[in-house]
C-alpha cells in the first residue's frame, strides 16, 4: 500500500497528522477507562487514509457546489472486533468533528484485521479500493492485507440487485410513513421514520456500488461516504444556508432523540423541506443504482 502524502498540500498533511494524533490519544484514554484487563488489550494495527484525499480528488470549496467540502475518510484497523465497538470510538469521533483546526469533517470506520481481511476475500469492493488506493498513515503490524477475492460478473450483478431490491423499496416506504406522520401531527415520529428512510437510501447506494455499508446510523457519515462514490448525490442536500445544515443535523439526531428525548423538537417547515430533499435523494439514488445495475448486467451478459 502507498505511504506518501506528497500529493497533499502541507496544510492538509498537517490536518492528517493531527487526525492520527487524536485517534491514538482518544483510543488510549478509552482503554485506560476500561473496567477489565481484557478490555485494555486493544491495539491499533493500521490507520489508513482512503477516499478523495487519498486519490487526490478532494474538493475544498465550501462557497461552491452548494457548500460542499470533502471529508477525510479514515479506516482504523484494530486487533480484535470488540475494540471496534462504539464505546472505544465515540469520543474520538466527536473530537475529530469538533476540532476546528482539521478544517473538514472526518469519517471514521473501525474494524478488526480479521473483519477487513474477510471483507477483502469476499470481494467487497469498498475494501478492495482501500487496499488499492489507500495510504497507510500508521502501522504497528506491517503484514499486508489479504488479497481481494473476485466475484464472477454474474455474481456481482446478482449481489448488487439483491441489495437494491431489499433496501431501496424499504427506504421509499419509510418516507411515505414519515409523510403520513406529518399529516397526523406526529412530528417526532415523522423525523425518526425519515431518518430511517435516508439511512436506508444511503445504505442501498453504498451496497450497490461497493458491496459494503458501515453499521452506522450517522447520516452525515453515510452521506459523506456515498457522495464520495458519486458526486451527483451532493445535489440532494444544499449546504449554502445555515438553516439547511441545521435541519439536516436535527434529522441526524432523530434516530435517538426523536424517540427518547423530551427536548427534541422539529418544525413543520423543517420537515417539509427534509421530505422534499429526501424525495430528491431517492431520485438520485435510483438513477445511480440503476446505472450501476445496468452496467453489471451488461458485463454479465457479455461474459466479461
């Protein structure tokens, strides 16, 4: 795998170095607070930069493209799957995305070495691309990641279609339920259902394009991963006005707060806008996925 960041400006290289520092600091603190000795045996095996900053295709123009700014995508590989759990990484994730010196959102994925190698052997393109394009920022274990497996063209087409047919109709149905909840004056239920609709839409497009979707309810994170795969998806969520960003953040909080917090509130104006943008997201996701499915079917028919 690559190790050089020379394609990045010095300011971005400093950002990346600071991200690595925070990851180490917060993980070490989380281990110290663990109650049992077994839970203190976590180790970071590798930290890998992937996505647009690894490829050199990042965008850092918040005043254009509807306020779009590429995120830093980082894969952390730990020695055991239990050390990839939320309790070890919630503060790191929060700190990374609140630190103004980083200058861009940070998308953090954490998996064990076994999970990553299994994903590679199972031909999950997401990890195959990381292996091919990613840049190693830190490694305690210098062993190479597993050689990627390969699906036949027919298998690739069938797997992608199965993902789409399972996730996308569910996403559409949840949005209809959200709209009904608005009509019934149940705004918190509407917000939760809409959150789930957006989550499944992004899961659908990631699974169709990469055969992988992270186990996350964070819509900002899923949005960043999806938009990195196809920039057309950026159109779904305008970012140039603060209230648009605020409304998306309120939606992102709905997974937990709309169900359990008595302080959670969402306005009818926000819900109307969010439903409209989710409709647009669905249209874009359908287009992106159907193009991919058609391409895979053509390859399968040609026997390539």
